C-alpha cells in the first residue's frame, strides 16, 4: 500500500494585506466613534483669510453691510424677532379658524 501525503489546500495563516485592511477598518471605526462621542479635542485653529473677496457675478445685486450710512435700513433685532413671530403665528391662526 502506498501512503499518499495529504496536500494542504488551505493554510491557517492570514494574508498580510487582509490583516492591514482589517486593522485600517478598526482604526477608522475607533477614530470616527471618538469624534462622534466627543472624545477628540475640538478644532481651535483660526480660519485662513481669503486673498481677496470674489467679485459678484454679473446680474446680481450686492448687499452692503449695515453701517452709519445704512443704519436706517437695517431693522433692529427686536423688530426682526417680532416680525418672525408674526410670520409664524399667522398660519397657526389660520389653521385654528378652519
């Protein structure tokens, strides 16, 4: 009788690229979980100043910031808040009447 040696068709080793991929996914999951939970420190950097403000496209009106010249045009915060309150309460009153 001849003895046939069993040829291994499967190895018990993990391919190195599969191990690197698995570790990458685990690391990404841990970092994203830490960011969501708030374990990572908040970004404290200063914003990068633009080299220049982009010019408005043709056909669009520019809005100037409220200043001494435009003080009469800019509504006060309390007036703006009252107007928003009226805008919200008007549809509610119409629904109540129906």
